[in-house]
C-alpha cells in the first residue's frame, strides 16, 4: 500500500506548472498563426536552422522552392509519416528496440542515407566519387532515414518515459509492416516529385509540422532526464506539461537560430 501511494505521489504532475506550460505553448501557436508574414516565409524560417536551403539541393513544385532541402524533407517528413503509420497500427506503445532482422532493416535505412550523403559531400568538394548526387536520391534516402528515426525514437521514448514500458512489443511485427511503410513512403515520394502545384503548401506545412513534432519529442525526453523524471510516468496526462515545455524550448531554439542566421548571413540560401 505504501509503495502504491509513493508511486502515485511521484506520478502526480505539478498542475500549475503544467497549466502555465500549456498556456504558453498555445500562445506561441496563436502568435505564430497571427504573425503578419506570408505562410511560405514562416515555413522557410522554421526550416532555416536545419539546412542551408540551397536551391540546387531543394525540390521545386510549380516553380516554387520547398522550404527545406530534399534530404532533410525526407528525414523529417519520412519520420512523421512513419509515426502516423505506427499510430494507425496502434504500435506507438512499443518499447522493444530493433533487434535481429529489424536491426538490419534499421541500419540499412540509415546506411543508404549516410552513403548517399558521403557521395554528395565528395562531389561538392570535387573529390573522386562513385556517382553524381541528385534530388531523387536525396529525397529517397532521406525518407529511408526518416523511417529509421521513427524506429528508434518510439521505443526510446517509451523506455525513457514509462515505469512499465512494453518491452516485448516491436514496432515492426513482420515483413508486412516493411511493405506497408514502403508504400506510404512511396506515396509521399511520388506526390513530392510530381511537380503538382497544389501540393506545394500542404507539403510545406507537413514538413514544418514534422520538424516541430520530431524536435519536440526529443526535447521532451531531454527535459524528463534533466528533471529526474525519466521512467517515472504511468499516465499520459502527467507527461503533458513536459511535452508543452519541450515545444516551448523548440520554439525558442528555432526562433533564436533563425534570427541569428538572418542577422549574420541575411535572407536567402547559405552556400
């Protein structure tokens, strides 16, 4: 009985702190939405801390440059789409890190992106390389690594947050999931490269949401570690304040780096 009461005491969030964090997060969202700046420019600012936004490395849709370079779009967008897929399959509580054939798949997903990235670096430096990099490969390998990010992020989050994580559950149940993930990623791949003008704004918004969600998830885990709450949660409501806090830190981080980039380098791509 004492142990149960202690667990419940540890689990209780700080209502005032949680409320303040949620209200601040909501105000940031409202202020961002009301900010009198074209949405496309807002999307470019969100992505600016994460890549140089070079036109030669970016996909153009209807003659308009995407806010983030192709590889980074694949990484963030692929990760978010994988999370949506796992959510639809009700697997977001899985806490088993990739092992066996799943680990091979995960390593391969990161490996293809790393290999293509090295080839692109060698090309940019004028060093001998195996092939000339292109947007198709940048996007496809970015999407692959995005799936790998989701495969690591979900179990890592569950292991870091919950008192009793489902360590026996895997995100990938069998090879059908590999095929399912490949199909949904292929859909994003085709839509992105179709050069269909109406897709520009939805894809730009999707990318911005992906950046914020992935970065907020990482920052939430960091906050639980810093505050000594890792592995102490039993209910999602107790994590809400940390998620809001993670979002606030991410918003400040993106804003600070975007402003610093504008102040130092001015508007436009780097390099």
